[in-house]
C-alpha cells in the first residue's frame, strides 16, 4: 500500500474516532425547562380564555339578534291596559329582547309602578313573551283632598292616585282628618276594614260590582249600584244577602230607590224596596 493511501486511511480512522467522541447533552437546565413549561401553560390558558370570550360574545350576539319580542301576552292586569303593561315591561335598554326581560323580571319586586307588586316574564318562543302581573291586594279607596287613597285589607294606604280604578269600591262615611302613606287610616273602629274586605270578596265571588260602600255612625253598610241603594245593615248573614242580590238587582234595573235588606235573616218578606 502506498504511503498516500496509508495516510488517507489513517485520517479516516481518526475522523471516525473524533466523531465517536461527540456527546449529546441536554441543552436546557431544569430551571429553563420549568420556565418554558410555564410559558406554554400560560399560552394555553390564554388561548382557552380568548376562545371562551369569543364563544360568549357569539352567544350574546345570537341571543340579541334572534330573541326579538314581537308578541306580548298580558295576564292578571286590572289597573293597566295590555298596552300600558307592555310599555312598562319593554322600557329601557334591551327592552325588545325576550331572554333579557325574563331575567330582568324574575322574582323581583316592581318599584315605581302604582298598584303592581311584581311581574313575571315567561318566554313562550323566541319572539313571544307572556307577562303575568301581580297587583297589590286592595280592599277599597277613600277620597281625600281630591286624591284617591287606596288601602289594603288592614286599612293601610298603599297607593295615592288622582285616577279612579274600576273594580275597587269607594268607601264613604269613615271619619279621619289626615293620612300617612303605608300606615292605616286613622279611623275610630279599625275592625271596619275587615268588614270592607269581607264584603268586597263576596261581591267578587258573586260577580257583583258596587260603586260605593257607605258606613253610617253605627258602622252599618249601604251599597250603591247606580240609582239603587241597598241597606245591608251589619255583617250578619252577609253572604246570604249578597247571594240574594244576584237575583234581585236584575229585577230593579232602570229603577231608582232603596232596597232594605237589614232584616233579611228574619225572612224574605222583610226585604222591601222603596221606589223614588
């Protein structure tokens, strides 16, 4: 073998030896590995957060654009028309969104709306809601200085209005010289309010609507039905008297006078009508 070939072969062997001496070592320290893992973890969390925010905004956009109120069904309202209740419910930002309205009125008392204690909004479909109105329980009202003071079963003044409300009887004959909102009317006999509640409930039960309830100095009642006055007397046999009125009042339609039922419990023959 020539010297040149020997030298070339020897260099090749030495090159192989040098190659075999190369060691592959981990180029990252444990601290660096922990740092990069933390960075990757934060990136992952950031990606998930951004994805969640995007999904949330997309859902909100879909709800706002899809659940538009087109039809409103109103139940339980007496003091306000369907149109007035609809205007109250839809007032304010997002008032045309059915989902937002159902959340806004869920188990929350209503403030600033006379005669209404609360309202529920149910989503019937994406474009239809049903509003259930829960009105304050009123027994009657008294007129004082040109205003109408509505009171509940305990005689507590709950509303002060300049508008008469159909279906709520006016009460006269009670003596008082002042009133305070959300406190009972200062009358001599507080038991009168229980009698008022009793009579209004009976009138509602038998679907009779009176214009006015009058109490004399002995707290005996007279009910007004247009031109017909009905002297009921005290609370004795009250339900029987109201039930009897359902058949008597139609017979007196178009007439004017006093129907005396004070002695009804002693027999039908004691019911008299004096025409005027």
